[in-house]
C-alpha cells in the first residue's frame, strides 16, 4: 500500500482490507475494547506488492541498501546474488520473486531496499519493495493468520495485526528459510510398551528378527519424531544400533524406549555418512571415482538431491571433472533447505577444510577461499523437495546420501523408482553409508567401500 509523504492517508483498497479483517473476527474494536498501552513486540515493517508486512525486530540485524551485489549463475530466479557485508559474504534473496510477485526493476546503479536477517548462526539478505518503519505493538493484539490477507503460503505467516488503521502480515522468517524436514522440538512422550502383552503390530518391513516389544516402540519412535523411517533400506543399521542402544541404556539404568525427541536423535546420531558437510577426503574421493560409469556421449549428467550446502556436490564435480576432462558435465543439485541451497553457490572455505587434492579447484578471494568457476559452472543449485516432481533429465549418475531414510517408507520406494527411471542404462546410484539396496533385484552393488549400485541388466 502507498503512503503519501508519510501522511496517514490510506488507499480505498486498504480500508476494504481492514474492514474485511474485522469481518472475519480479527482485529480490535476501539469502541468495545480499550487500547493496550503495553508494548512487548517490535517489528520492522515493509511493503511487498502493495501489502504491509512485518518481521520480528529480533530477527533483523540491520536495514540495508543493496547495491553492487554479485550475480551468481545457475541459481533460482529469486537468488539475486551475493553481497560483501563488511568482509562477510552473504546471499541475497529477492522476496518479491520468491513469493511470485512482480519486482519493479530499478535503474542501473540504484540500490535495492532490504533487510539483513540473523537466522541462528547465518546471515541472509532479503530485498523488498520499500522499508517503512519500526512498529511497537502488544503481542496480545496479534491474531492468527488468515490466507485472505496474503499472497503467500499461510504457513509462512506467524500472525496478523492491525495498528493505526494499517494491517500488517507478520512473516515467520525462521520457517521460510528453515528445512522443512527439521526434527520437531516438542518432547511428547511415547506410550509405554506393555510388558506382558506381545506387540500386535506387524513387524516393520525388513526389521530385525526380534520379539522384543521395545524394539517395535523404538522403530515407531524414530518415525513419530520424524528422525528415521525403518525399511529394508536401513534395516541392518537399525538392527545393529538397537543392540548397542539396549546395552547402553541397561548400563545407565533407564528404559530402552524414547522419552522424547532427544532420545530419538541420540539413537540416530551415528547414522549419517562419512564426511557429511565436508569436502571429501582422498580415500572417499577415490572410492567414488572408482564407480563413475563410462559414458559415450559428450555430456555427462548427474543429479545430487539432498545436497545441503553443496560440499558433496563440489566433491562430486571434481571427481567427474578428473574422470571426464573432455566432456561437458552438468550436475543438478537440489535441497529443501532454502538457506543452505541459497548459500551453496558462494560457500566460503577455510584453508584447513580444503583437502590437498581439491586445492586446484579452489580460489583465494579477499574474503576467503571459494570454489572455482570451473566447478561452479557445472552445477545448477535449486530449491527442490525430492518428493515433488523433478525436471532432471536422464542421468548417468545419482548421488543421494542419507536422504531416503528420512522420508516415510512408502515414499522411499517411490523415490527409488524415480531413480530407476532417471538413470541411463548402466547408470550408477550412490546412497548413504548405512543404506542398502541389496534386497532389490533391480540393483547390483558395485563397491565394497561405499553404497554404490548399478542398474541391473
């Protein structure tokens, strides 16, 4: 909505919105309710496509004018580029494009209005139409969100509030930029297992051969807290881990069953593959290089769903470059963690984090070490949920470590079928270190060092 020289004069459409706000049971009626003087919530307000929005001021590091930021190729349209914030490289997201709204193009050299958000240990910049002011309100006046007032998904809205005849939509930036599969933080307890009645449930497919009712509750607990979903793909690890877990809990004198999400996370703590979130060391790099398929075509296509911040993508890219120096290499890398995927093209490295065999692919900049354009130009980073339809073409190789086990069992099967459809004949799939496809005759394992499989002939 437009304001004239800061005067409190609203357009007619805004008045309609506010009246609608009240008609749906939200807002405050000044004639029936006293004004609350206590201010315990402050927000930075701004406009997007003619509507007023707010962000909790505790999430805002500073208001900024973005000018001279660097465009990064092969990223989604809403990733405007990277910006040097007093020596720290941060990603810039255009919230207008992110929410499928029209973005007015400014003249060359003119700065964009924006905010720098502080999310946990990360900083990220967002571009908006215009910054308004800081508004203080009572948190009691914030009402639940209603989709009629926003052009964005309601799950990204923490509430709506009317203040001085303006309707503000308060965004939940933690949720906007958070990974959707994050483990929930509630600590609800699981029901106790009956001690004298055997479990009436059928065993989870491929689960360990055990009559211990506690095991069934552990398996259910992993799924309840969305940590791991038991299936034939991970049955060996869950079975082996259960034996260790039972012994450990017995020594501590506590129940084998989970009392909350912390126990489930602790149980799955050793599940992840080696070198997660790091560039691959030489032994792992060599193991992957040993299973790269021979390709006759001039283009080598690869897919890396669940790429996180891109470390394994860059590692894979260097392997493929070494194995196929004359070929054009294209890697589609996706993740549903928006913050990670947004910063992946501009990841900053320390000298200690770069293995010697990766040094030829790293460049030294004024603000730290970054991956060279030789690898960056091979990769298309994109925001993508593996459970949704993908536009990835036929690939010669798929790298998907530890992703299958964190989605429900039925979806695991669906994704594996998608891999079969996407891989070329003799194509290779690498999954997590503790995941297996030995039970599926459509796959043939080709390495005793990593979980690598080729489509069976």
